[in-house]
């Protein structure tokens, strides 16, 4: 195993353990009042079914300067194949919304540690930057705030 792999493994273990430790400590924070309904100033969101034109436009509007996600599909490639894939993506998006399920592959992120400063060997000095597949970002763009 190389030093790079060892570093990646250490950061991966650290980043994945953060959520567990935060959840374990979450019982320390107690709420004295839990309202029956959300306050009126809090917005909610919903997803609506899409048509091919909306999905095509969302693909065309993607920013080509963003990093490629875990699926390895760049915005440039997605834009090139848009006429061929927009109908299939529309069908997948609408099926996902109707079933109330988000495909696991669209949740898989490519995580890059960003050094914040300090001692380079201290995992606390890194911030994880997660890049999701663009397909999931397209679906997220259809969320409507109420």
C-alpha cells in the first residue's frame, strides 16, 4: 500500500466517523418544546413531475466548470448526449418521484479533502468536499419551495 492510499484511508475513516460521533452526542441536546406544526416562516419543498423539455433545459443550464461526480460523467459529455438521453432521464426522474425513492447510485459522492490550515497530519484540519453525480443535481433542481 502506498502512502497516498494510507492518507486516503485515514481521511475516509475520519470523515465517515464524524456523523456517527455527532449522532451519538445528539442526545445531549434536548428540546423543551416541539411544535405540532412547522412555524409559518419555515418553507417546505416538493418535487413535481417533469417533461422532456424541462429536463433538456436543465441539462443545457448545467455549469461546465463544476467537478465530475462519482459516476465519471462530465457536464460536457452530458450536454453532448442530451438529445439522446433527456427522454430516458425524464422517465427515470418521474418514476423515482412517483415511487418516492432516490437511486443509491445518485447518492454516491466523490469526496475530496480540502486542507483548511494548521498541521497537515491532523484530520480535523480538513473539510470534506462532496461532489454528487450531475444526474442527481438535475433532479434536485426540480424541487419547488412553497
